DNA sequence: GTCTATACATTGATAGAC
DNA sequence: GTCTATCAATGTATAGAC
């Protein structure tokens, strides 16, 4: 935090109202839904009037579009970081688990923004969907490549099922896993990958 | 179909508009969302005016409540049937697979009604949620019992994770699996259970 | 059981003062 | 950058004719 000027930010709610609007809206969209949340409700959450939102965003749709972009950026950055951490002699399971952990970390680290992709996305207006779909496709393609290289014995159709199932499990954790109360995301990722790799017998039974 | 009177139903769209409203609304809620679908749009889908809906249902919320109840009935009936089909000498994996198949069959057999529980439920008005939560809790409890009896080596917290993960996968199939184009739900259930039981190595590799 | 007509609230968004 | 005031559109729902 380099305070270059004398008028350094005094309040904890520093900076632009823009970011505060984004965060409040993302939270409300996640909990109540997009159509269910009015611009007045968003404004109320940040102690403003609805009209002020339109100084920062062209429309409610534009606000949602940016929220979705932030969510995709979070998981994409996490994927990049996990990829960079690759070690030459690691096993496929180790590499997969690092990526699963990275995805879960990004999911819960920016929950309101990433959850929008899981719960709100199916119902977003068509214009918003097309604005996000490229980023989403790119992220899915990276996972397809990852899984294909980790499990080369699977054909493309099997890779697809594994990828979509894995996403189904990982994204569902947003609804039922609480990192603060239940333990680390790394343990959860380990449980997922070891089950996917070796089955429940390994997890519940022997080693 | 006992046609007791001479004025038997001639058209394929027989009977009450009530059922037609339910099915059109369920379909629209699944695709567009609840708040995003107006009563006018529902009426248009069944060639009526919005006011006519209120002859059959007290409110839009009441219509959604009944859709959710139908969805829960479908999966509950399927669970009952799968339980009745239990054979004395079957393995845990066989019993589990029958239940997974039953759940998937019910999911896709009444897709609009069951999908409402997955995609729409998080955002339904509080009054609608409380009306459905009992049925949902009961269904979850049955799965908890089932998994606990099949895998007694798991502690309750592990059973919870397995149950919620399994639901995460199964419910996600509504988004990406097409029984008409991709093959039987029984094969999909088999892939899920064998992976859960023995890991990916079994599915993709050897036997 | 479906219609027309309408009441009434809420919505996304804009204009213009400060 | 936030406000007040306001508009036009759309929402759920009701009343009453047919």
C-alpha cells in the first residue's frame, strides 16, 4: 500500500463506488438471482440511489457482464498459476489435484463472481450470454486438454463426460461446502481426485 | 383410459388446461427462469390470456410450488420403485447403481419439473421454498440412509460429502447429457457408480 | 373456463440540478 | 459522482361479462 499523496484513503471502504457496486451486485445476484434483484436494491446495498449506478455502468446487463468476466478471470488466472507450478516428475493425479485445488480456491476466493457463472448464467439475457461465452469456452477447452493429456486412454467422448462430471461436482461445492467450518479446500480436492482415480474403496477403506 | 362417456377426448391436447399450464410453465421456468418468465408468456404458450391462469392457480408462486411438488414426486416414486426391486444377494454397487439409474430416469423423464429443483430453486421466493423444503429434506434423508448402509465404513461427514457430490454430478447431467443422442441413462449410471467405486482406471483402462 | 378491461406496483433507465 | 424527479414499459393480479 504505497500512499503517494497526503490525501490517503481514510475509510476502509476506499476508492470508487464502482467496485462497491460490483461486489454488492454480485452478492445479490448470487443469493437472489439476476431478474429478482432490482437496481434499487443494489443501490440500497451500497447506500446510493439507483440512478448513480448508471454513472458507472451503461445498464444492468453491462453490470452483470462485468461480474461474469471477473469470475472467469479468477478461474483462468488460477488455472494459469497451477499450470506454471508443474513439476517435471509429477504424476497425473498430482497435476490434476493441483488444478482441482486451484479451481476450488478461485471459486471460493471470489465466490459471488464465480457463483454467478453456475447459478445465474443459465438465465442471463442472450446479449450477456454471448459476451461471456468465449471466455467460458476457452476455459473448458483448457480442461479438455488437461484431462486428455492426463488420461490419454480416454477417448474424446469419455473426456467430455469426465470433464462435465468433474465440473458438476466442483461447482456444486459452492452450495454445500464451507471452507471456514469444514476444513481446507485442498483436502476436499484430494478427496475428489483420489476417488476419481482409485474409487471410494481407497478413500473410505484401506489407505 | 376408460372412456365412460360418449364425448371422449378427440384432440391430443385433451382435458384440462390446468395440466397444459403446468407443463408450459415448467418448461419456461427451466429455460428462462422463474422471475424472467411472465404470466403473459406462460399464457401465450398455451394460447390463453394471463387472467385464465388465475382460474387454475391462486398465484404465480402457487403454480411454481405445484411444479416443484411434481418434480419431487417423480424422484421419490423412482426411489421407492428402486428400493422395491432390491434382491437379497446383490452387492452394494448394484443397489447403488439401480438408485442412480432411477434418479436419472426420473430426472430426464420429467425434466422440466425436476430441473426446476436444480436451477430455479435457489432463487424461489421464501414462501415457495418453505413449501418444498420438507419433501426435499425427506428425499435427501433417504439417500443418506442408502449410502450409509451401502458404505458403512464411511462416517456421517463422509457420507454427506459423497451424497452431495453424487447429487452434484447427477443433477449436472441435466445440462449436458442428451439421452436421445448419447446413449442410455443406464450406461451413464454405470459409469458414475463404477468410477465412484473403483476409480477412473477401471473405466478407461483395463477391464 | 376463458375472455376484456383495468388497477396498481415495480422495473430499468434518463434528464438535469448540485 | 450522487442526487431528485420522472417516464415508459411491464409485472401480477382482480372484476365482471360471456
